[in-house]
């Protein structure tokens, strides 16, 4: 039997005997209503991304998609898979033998047999990952629902910086060539779907954080991280200028070991210059977009940052 048909049959069987819908008990996935500011999903996409469902085999718009670029999360736009990792598995769903580092998280499926994959930035359901099928040299198949995906031309990466009020960090980083967009939001806390009021109370544990989506062929992560350390004061603890509280702490949330290495290298360079760096380095978590009125605040108002400016430190 053709290995492509074997993959299709195997996937359908492992999905619980039905290729139309995932009948396993869904795990809790944050919904748009819990945090308004993610992209609105179609009813079918909501069934899949928020309800851990499965789209019909051989019907997804990205099944036979062959353009070069980056597949993103349909809900939060985070980069997930490079088109260079896509292959035809014959399973009836888009397949990738690798994910962008730190973009996808794996969790045990409630059925006890499969491994579910979710967007690491919004926790939305993507599909499942299978290993040991020997379809590619990486021996891995990320089986993804098309409705859980978006697509952008060219390579995409993301970075997360917290350095006081997110208005200023977003405004200054967004001006860098190669930066596609910068979004204000919250990361590093213990409360789901925090509001601005909850974060500014200091009790949610979050830091005001800027997500930077950039083209790594145009601007490097290191250049962005260097700029971050030069547009805020990394020596201040739980504050930035007049803004005080743990939500204004200095932190870098890294998506992979390379970002971690670069960040610690830059901190080391600043320490050698005699600076006592307060910036903490953490693994990136779920990114909660801030309310719409916070996005592009200085562009909308015509004002200038009140506690962020460029100071050469390297």
C-alpha cells in the first residue's frame, strides 16, 4: 500500500476512528471572550482552535499550499512553521517536520495516545505531532489544521521585551527597518486574560511587554536586543522613570536557547562596563495582547515617549 495512504489511514485511526472531528475531551483553551484583542475566528476555526476540534481531511486551504514564507497562528499571528519544513504526508492535513523554535508546545492528549500541539503564544489548538513514521529525515510530522493557520510571505521571528511602559518600547522598536509589527501586551504573570487594571495593580504578576515580529533576513535578534537595552534603563528595579511597580520591571522573554545566549552576552557586556543590570531573563510564555487603545499609542496621539529615549550603551 502507498505510504501516503498509510499515513492517511493511520492519522484517521489515531484521531479516534473519525477524520471529521476530534471526539476526545477538549482541554481548556483560552477563548477570544477571555481576552478580546486576539483575531476574531470563524465558527469553524473557533471549533478547532478553541474547542480542540479537527477539520475534515483533504479540505484545508493550506493542504496543497506551496508558496514560500511562514505559517502563522490564525488567532495571534505568531510565527509557527517555515514553508521549508512543509511536506506532503498524504494524511489529508498540512504536515511539517519541524516547528520554529519555541513557537509550538506539546502536551499529552486526553485520549492518552497522542501528543497535542498548541501555539505557545496564545495556547490555541493546532493539531498533533507524530514521530517514528520515517517520512522525512527528521522523522517527525506536525499534523496541523489549516483553519488554525495563517500565512505571511518571507521569514518571520518574534521577540519579547519588557522595559517599563510598553508605549515607549513599542514606539521606538517599531521604527527599526525589518520590524514588521510591535504589539503591546502582558507576559510573565499568573492570571489568565489580565486586564490593564489587573496588571497595573501589581497583583497579576505580569510585566508590560512588547511582542516584536520581525524579518530575521533584514534585522537580527541581537540588533533588536541591543536597542532594547539602549532605549530603557536596565539598572532600575521594578520601575522605569516615574512609573513604579513590578509591572514595569525590566525583563527579556526568550523563545529559544539562541535568544537566551545573546541576551546574557549583552548583559555581560553591560556588566563589564560597570552597570548593575536588573534585567531578568525568562522563557517566553503566553502573550496576552493589551487593550486596543494601548496599541500604537504614540502614533495615535502624536505624543512622544515620556520615559524612553536612546542612550548609547554598547
